[in-house]
C-alpha cells in the first residue's frame, strides 16, 4: 500500500519529522533521513528508535507504529530501514472535508460577473475553501470561479489552478464578506497537496497543545 515516493510524517517524543519512502521490500520501508519540521535540519537516529508514523493515501490518513531495524544506502542515498506490518495499519479519518483556518494568497476570476482580484483564504480543505471578498463585490452564488492558489508546502511554493463554484456568500456586519467555494475541477495531485497541508497544520496544532 505504501509506495515509493510517499511522504511520511514521523512522531518521536512529540517532535515531528518528515521523510520520503525511497524503497520497499517485504515488511521493510527504506526512508531518507528524517528532517525536523521546526528546525528544517536532518536528524540522526539509532537502531531501535520507535516511531509513530502517519501518511496520506487517497485523501485518507493512516498511521502505524514502527522501529528502526537497520541503516543502509539506496543509489548512494543514506537510508533508515523501518519495520512495517500491514496488519497494524490504522485508518484515522478522511481529511478531505475537514477544513482548517489558513490565510493563503489567492487569485480569483469570476465567469458571470467578470471580476478579477486577489485576496486571501479564510479556511481550506481538500473539497473547497472560503475567501474574503469586499462587501460591495458583485460575485454571485452558483457562479463559476477560476482560482490560482499559492500553497507553501515542504519549503516550496506550489501554484494550484482550480475551477470552483460559489455555494454561499456570508454577509458579515462591519466586515468583508466570506465566500464559500466548492472545488469542481482540481488535479488529484493538487488535491493531495491541500490535504497534506491541512494534515500538517493539524499535527502542528496538536504538538502545541492547541487541539
């Protein structure tokens, strides 16, 4: 089930690391050296270290317990060898419709009202987002919108092109309106990036004791 190239989220003593699967063999996973998500530095671990590992597959989150059982090299890449028992894999929860608050830069182009503007998101999930719009905006419900979302992830900036539809416009007193969008056309890979972004934010919140 776990494929080469899958990103893994590793937790050890309430500290989170990220890594990628570079090879699989029987009940073993070969990963590159984990990077601390706070310091962005590679960490060294000894054989016998225990981890809790999570990953995303088809918009669902899975977790399992693992142990470093060895070290090696794959095509000159230093690796850690982890134990992996498929029967111990647990599905946590579908994440694609779990929204998290996030201020992300967004470019919006409407089809009917012919508006183009930049704004920020209020929240986002794998299935949609909401963004802030001026109270005098002429954007309408059930209107198709062309979106360009700027997503910071894994120390890179991802530019995601999405076609959506407005499902509701929330008029707020003394504040700008909030426009809810449902994704209609999105590249599956881009959707996975959004799900991963939300997953990482939730783990960070849990680490800080905020959730």
